[in-house]
C-alpha cells in the first residue's frame, strides 16, 4: 500500500471512482436476477441491490472527503463503508450458499403470496415465460404438465387472451397444447444464475471495500499528522 500522503489520497480517490462503477454494476446484475424471477422477491438479491445504492452514495462522500481533506466526512465514510462490507459479504455468502431446496421454498413462497396479494405479478410471469402455473406440488416436487387448477387460474384471469400464438393459449372448455409447461421449468435456471452472479460479484468486490477502509484510516492519520506538524 502507498506510504505517502499524495499516494494515499490518489489511491482513495481512485477507489471511490471504482466504487461508483462497481455500484452501478452491482445494481444492474442484481436487478437482472430479480427481473428474471419476476415474482420471486429474492431478499438476498435485494440486499445486494441496496448495498449498491448505499455504495454509490457513500462513494460521493468519500470523494468529497478525500479532495477536501475533511476528517469528519472521512470518518463517517470509513464507518459506513465497513458496515456495507459486512452486509455485502454476508448477503453474498448467503446467496452462494443457497441450494436447490432453498430456492424452491423461496420461489414457492413468493408465488403463493403473489397469487393472494398481487395476482397481476403471476399473470405477468406467465405471459413473460409463456407458462401455466408454478409447477411445484405440496411436497415441493416439480411437475412439468399444468394441473387443472393451474389451467383454471389462467383461464379465469384471461392470461393469454391477447396472445393467441402462445404455447399456453387455450379457451375455456378446450384442451391445452402439449407444449405448454409450468413456470418453474422456465425460471429455476434464471433464479439460480441470478443468485450466483449477484453473490459472486458482491463477494469479490466486498474485499475492495475492506481495502478502502484501511486506506481511509491511513489517509486520516496522514491528515492528522500534517495538522499537528503545521
């Protein structure tokens, strides 16, 4: 690490510019993973998104503190950046540690909640992926062919009324096309890739935040020593 005042200052400024770029990248990857799931609330991905927003805000504070040699801003920046590191590190590890069983429980819980409180989200998911029903039984075992209840929901809510070319389009009292499958078969891979991408990216860049905390601490010591010398 740099051993001089100017070098530490330039390093800190450079880090904050990188943090701004990283924050946009984190938000983009996390939002992509969330949109891919559509109805899955994915709290871990949401946590990484929040870290990206806070990282963007604190980076601006860090830039101002580094350029103006402001001790109070730098102290606030250092403390908050360390808290972001802890949150981001924890969320990223949790995202990478989630297995298929946990993903199934999250998806099913979010889907059932959406069916009750916000059916429009389920309708949007079925239209987006051209699917019918979630595809998870009471024992959480996936099934491919939509059940009668799945089909009834689709018909009752006119999900594919304006999409006659869709694989899952069917009118009342008519059989569904054999190519129509449940939504879990479409979204499981996307949710898994969303967790892995957001978790891996968050874990990698969380260590740069720890480096930023150490660099800021040294920079504040240089500023204090210069003030005492003056």
